[in-house]
C-alpha cells in the first residue's frame, strides 16, 4: 500500500534534519531553508544555532579569561602545564600572560609575536612554522571568521548547550603544520581549544572565567598590552 505523500515528506524532512546536525556550519547555512519550521518552535534549527554562535564570536571585541595550557608529546610521560591570563583587544592584539613557573607576557600584534615581559615589546625570533601556528591560534581566539573559513574546512555538532567544532586545514600552508584544531564550547563561550599538530603532539588550552568587553583603564591597557616602543 502506498504511504500518503505527507508522510513521505515528513519522513524525508526528519532524515534531512538528522543529517544536517553533523554537517559543516557552511553547509548548514546553505541548507537552512529546507528545514525551516520542521522542528520544535522553541529550539533553534542547527543552521540558526551555528550562525548565532558565529555572529556572537565575531561581535566580541575584547575579553579577558584565565587559561590552562597543556603540551602533550609522545616521548614525555606527563604533559607540560602552564597557566595564566588570556586577554584580547580589538586594536592592541592578543596577550598571553603566563604566570606559572616563569612569568612571561607575549603579544600577538600585526601578525608578529612580541615578548613584552619587561614592558617593551620586542619581536621574537622563531621559525616560520611556529609563527604561522601561533597566528592561527590568535585568529581563532579573536574569531576572524573570514580567515577561518578561507583556511579550514569546518564540521561540528551540538548537544543541548554544548558544541564541538573541528577545523581541518584546507590551505596548503596550514595543512603542513597541523592535522586539525578542535574547539569545544558551551552556550556562546569557547571553553577549550585543542591543536593536533601531529599524531604524537598536541596542545590544549582550557579557558575559564571569561569576561566580555572588560572596562580597562588606559593604564591597565598599557600594562596588559604594552605599546610599541
């Protein structure tokens, strides 16, 4: 016996909705009209959730957060651990203030890594590979969406308020530097960034106590983001 056309359409829409939940955000945005209005009215569709998340991340101009960094390598039994404060400002760049072991302050400004520990930023001499990897992290932290979508293939999933986004390099340059970057988040906050450089090496940044658009005084800005000398 033939099934009514309405039941066939409903079944097809359910299948599409289930499939889209695991597709890349770009694909979700493209297919959004197909699933519009087919789910719970109080629960945003996958495309809407990704777009809302990306728009929020793009809108954050400045923030401060505590971080824990773990560097895992196969030849070490235990990970190297560091902690500190991560700050970002729309014009002054990204600052990694390491406070454990040896206190250090590193800035990423104008595509350059600077050591500002003594208050006078100076360019750090590092390999091109290390520089490009650090710059990639800074662009993700500040959510440079255009750059991210040009250089990575994105795929993600949501489970309630928790989400995971995998960034697989699509540019030849980054493809030679890392396997993928995985971002874990809750609601609209990034909570962890995992950089898989090789199968035997990865770096994990856990982010906590996030403050969006903090009210920094001019003296605090000069302390957190020392101006170029």
